[in-house]
C-alpha cells in the first residue's frame, strides 16, 4: 500500500507535468505488484525540448518539496527520460517511444488510478 509520501510526490509531479502541457498523463499504482516503487507516472511530450522541460520542472517542483531524484536516465537524448524518486518513478517519453515501449501494457497488472483518487482523503485512515 502506498504511503502518504509517495502519494504527495505523485500529486506534485503530476501537476508539474500538467504545467508543462504534458500529453496523456497516466498514474499506475504498482505497489502491489512490485517492490521497485509505489507509482509510475507516465507522460508524453511533443519534442526533445518539451520532454526536457517537463523533466526539469518535475525535478524542480519535487526538489522544492524536499524530494531529490535518486537517479535520472535519458535526459540528453530526451526520447525517454526516467526520474527515479524511489517510491515514484516518472517516465517522460516522446510520442514514438511511448508507443514503442508501451509501459501501460507491460505494467497492466498495476492499477491505473485517476489523480483525483490520490487527492481524496483516504477512508482507511482514522
């Protein structure tokens, strides 16, 4: 089960991607099928500059909240940038590579969630 920190990171990163006009943002809860993270956040950009701008904005936004990426991959080429924040892994693709790698299909055992589900108060918390 994802904790509040991973939910907070995911919400912040989602809105940072929205700020930079990311296309087709998906949140996949993978916490019950993998130990690598609680959430995958997947988004698309139109070109290298936009993909890099989205990655920069996510890193800056989460950094201001005290979350530093453990690793960043693919920034120079910017056809698939991976930002690893531990419990959140952000994947930012150009359109062609997103279709090719199709992470939503590969991680179909995860549960796709709407951002509204993450921002609502949790019922099991008392």
